[in-house]
């Protein structure tokens, strides 16, 4: 059982197909993108190869492989406008374990540690993230890794007929 993390530098149509499948998976959407209503939650879009190539201009993306199967992706962007604390030199991270077989295996824990190391190598020392209040599993993971809550944005995302808070967390690496 091996887990590998590979930086995405040359997107391919097969990788794009998997990312689009995860981005449009109704079981993942509530956890990966904010929505203001049911219509946004139900929206499906496919990214093109050009879109993904453009995304790589400011996002550092890493593919997560477990036993040679692509099971997830993680990324970070430096100093995005949506930081809760506007501190220069901050990396905002995101992670998706897109394949169910990769969840609950400790892969997310290892992946976050890996991306923190990549962030440190770039000379950055602060990481920030957002996690929806209903995502208790992710909250536990981030707390276990040393992330602390720094604020909340009320009524941030819609799911199961109601609006939910986005919990913002940070860690110095």
C-alpha cells in the first residue's frame, strides 16, 4: 500500500476527465464548493484542458495516488483575495479525496503534511483554509494537524435545505 503525491505540471485529458467527474459528483459538491441555493448546488460544469492549464498559472496542484490509482487532488494558492486574515505570504489550501476507497485511510492526513512541506519549501510560513461547519471529519483532521479556528463566515454555503457557516482555520508551518 503506497501513497504518492505528484505535482501536476502537464494536464492530460485523462486527468481532466477524473477532475471533472469529482467536480460534478453530487456527494462531493457540498464539501468542495460553496453554493447559495439548491440551483447552484445542482449546477454541473466541465472544465476544459485550457481552463485547467490556466488554473495552474496560480494554483500549485498535486495529484494523490494510492496503489497507483488517482484518488484525489490537493492544491494551494498564494495570497488569494478570500483570505480571512490578509497576511502576505499565506498559502490557501484545498484537498479533495475524490474516490471513496481513499477516505478514512489516513491519506488526507499524509497529503496535508506533504503540501505543508511544499509550502515551506516555497518560503511561506502560514497556511489558511476554510471548512464547512457540517464537515466534522475534515474539522477533526485539521485540528489533529494543528490548525486553529480564526473566524467564521455565517450563511456561507447552502446544503440540505439550509445555510451553513464556513469555519476559517490557520496554521504556521
